[in-house]
C-alpha cells in the first residue's frame, strides 16, 4: 500500500467539516500541499481557502477528481446526487471515493457511480481540526481491505477511527458527529457556574474545558466504565455527591440520551428526504 504522504487527495465541498479535515490533515502529516486539491461552490470561498491553506482550490469538481487518488466527498446530503452525477464520468476503479456526508448510504452512491467504484462511507466530526476527531467508516461493495486500511490511515491522523457496520452510521451521526455541540453546551454551562461562584469567565472556561478533556482522556486511557470513574471522584458525604444529586434531579442524563436519540432519528430522515 502506498505511503499516505505520496497520495493525492481531493476534497469536494470544503465547507466547515471539509475545512476542518483539510486543516487537520495539513497539521498532522507531512503531506505536500501540492498533493491536496479542494473545491468550493463560490469564488470567494475558493479564494479564502487557497489563501488560508496554501493549497489549490477550484470550482471544478471534475478537475479535483482527475488530480486525486482519494476523493473525499464533503457535500451536504441533499447535494450528493448532483455531485455524483457530475463526477461519475471521471471516476475509475483505481480511485477511492470516501463520503463524509451524513446519512448517505453506500448503496445510494453506488447506484449513481456504479458498484465497480470503491466507495467508503464515513462520519467524522469537527474536532478533527485539532487532531482529536472521532470517525466511523464502513465499506461499500467494491471497497477492499486495503481501501478500508487507507481510509483508516487518513482519518487516524486527525483522531480516532472505528470500522462499524453501516446500520450503525446514523447512530454515529447522532452521537459523535452531533455530540461536540452537546458537549460545548456542557462546557458553557460549567463555565457559567464558575462565574456564578466567583471565577472570572476566562478562568472558568479554561477550568471547564480542561476538566472535560481530562475526564474524556481518563475514559479512553483506562478503559474503565464512566460510572466507575465517577465513583472514584465521589467521596462519602463530599461535595461531588451533592452536585450529582442536582444533575439527576435536573434530568441531565435523560436529556443527553434524548438528544442523541433525536439527532439519530433526524439523520435517518435525511435519507428519506433525498428520495
């Protein structure tokens, strides 16, 4: 398998998530900037990305495909059909297509470009920008073990990557793709609480954010169940248990569960909207 640094990657649809992936890839690898091509819909957006990232940005999706070994589709679900119709004549079995569009099944893409084209569905999240992304991937009919290894290599340089069955991808969208927004609300709320009890906003925000980061790292590094880690902080008759009682009374646990379930349901609705 070719070294990642030798690959030419084209990213179609450099919106917020696409830009996060581009920045993450540039920051995390020695991938030559000349090996990256991105596309944008508007000239001003293309000019901004070219200036900010120092890469080639074009309005021509087919040009990006022609120049690339791996084509990352970072377009909105509703735009996927039009983009695939546009580039299918430029695709060959030697090019790997990786979609990061929420809710678009591999079968939907293969119906347009042909099932002889290797297609992988992925769902990354925006913390990829800072190398802390979480991505899940699943293969289409023609995606080989080598193709999957290539996709894992790409997404692993901007965070963690899991291989899951496609039936779980909407749940991934609801949990790890939407999840950062939920956690930002948690951080914001903790910081507001810090201000309430006398801390400056700057210090409260740093304390809250680092606390969330550290707690997450503890879960990943130790492999312990979050409930067990929670118990190690919760001493008898201490202050933490009083805080937990407030959280339980306020329904934080149930509210977060419902938020993920609702976001997952919305992801599945996007599929029906395209048909």
